[in-house]
C-alpha cells in the first residue's frame, strides 16, 4: 500500500487523468481501480480530493466529447468498428441503438458503470443526433457520479486495501495458476471452435476479377450478387456493388424465399 | 450464411475481399438506395 501511495503521490493526478482519459476513449484500462487508489491516497492526505476529482472529470469529459463527435461525424462507421469486437457484429449496432433509445437519455448517467455500454454511450449519443449541450450535461452528471463513487470507495476502504495489498505475494501464485488454467481452457475452446467451423472453410470462393469477367460475358444473366453487410445500410451515401441486392443476415429464413435457384449467388460483405 | 444457402440448394460463392477488393479492382459501384437504408432511432 505504501508503494502504491508513493506512486500516487508522485504521479497521482497525471495517472488518474491518463487512465480515465484512455478509458473514456474506449481503451481497456483499469480506470475504476485508479480512482479507488486515488481515493485511498486522498484518505492518507497524499492527494487532494477536489484536485483528483477535477482531474478525473476533465479527463472523462474530454474523452467522452471526442467520442461523441467521432460518432456524430463518422455516422455508424465508428459503431460498426466497435461492434466488430462483439459476439454478433451484425445485430450489435441495431441492438445498441434501440436499447439506448428505449432507456432514454438518462442512460448516459449510469453508462459508466456498465461494461460495454460505457464504450458505446458517447458515440451512440453522437450518432443519434443528441444535442451536444444536453449530452454534456448528462455526461457531466454521469462522470461526477462515477468518479465520486469510486473515490469514496477508495477513501472509505483504505485500511482494507492496505491489508489486501500486503497479501499480494501469496495471491501472486494463485494468480499464476488462474492465468495458466484460463489459457488452457481458452486453447481447448479454440480447438473445439476450429473443429466445429472447419466445414465453413470449404466454401467456394471467387476473386473479384473472375466475377468481373463473368459479368462482362454472355453468362451475366445467371449471376446474382448479394450484399450481406449490415453496417453499410445505416449511413446515407453508402455504396454497394452495382446491381447487387441486399439480404438482411438476421432475417435469412424469410429472405431465402425470394432468391432464385437458377442463378449463381455471389455473397460479399465489407 | 454462404454455408446455409448451400444447404438450401443455392449455388453460392463468396467474393474474396468483399466490397473493399471490388472497389480496389475498380469495379462498378452504386449508392445504396434510400429505401434500402435502415432507419435507426435518433434524438433529433
């Protein structure tokens, strides 16, 4: 604990600002832990409470505002990028937008406590044309609630944290075992997934030049090009391959009924 | 999806590189028709 407090004393404000700014930009940094540590440092009179709260608030508001404007100007492209990390990228954007809309603007106040929503909230607000002044007010309240909650936790649990940290050496070996076990389980999981999806890799593939040559031939009438992207259909001005049609990947059973069986179907995404 | 279509009896192929490869190769593009755009909720 003394070591941690020593670091906080030397770099406390910069560390708090940096970690919270990184988290606000969507990077996976332990900002909540930094706030708890800063709270403990305030309790031991190493840092000033108002100053650390200010550093935290400024970092969050700058990072969130950057995300807001990125969402506003990139349309749904930024969300498409963030959604690629999700389990189901095809539905991620739509689900996130609908959920955000249904829960209302107040979602911004609690968003920082919810993993996933935390990263998406600011760019979603930007993409969904929320007024910046309104966003800033709600985000201010959310940032204040988030910062003060974790600072308070650190402030009140300083003694508990000291006891916990002194046991870190013993916990170190247990942590090693947990990490090794997790790696083994992950390797097994990847192996099972590899075997399960092996059959999908035998799908016939064509190069674009091959397709272009076929489209220029007399055989072009037997070609149907199908766009199976989701993200390409949220922004006006999006482009697609000329003459292609769209299939909604989440409504495949219905869409199949309209597809001709006498044509060769060429699928593409981004 | 391609696998599912094959299972349903459609002669399906996957375009290597997708839209990005098509664009790079100088293939013809068109704007997504307005009627096809998915309307997402907005606060405005």
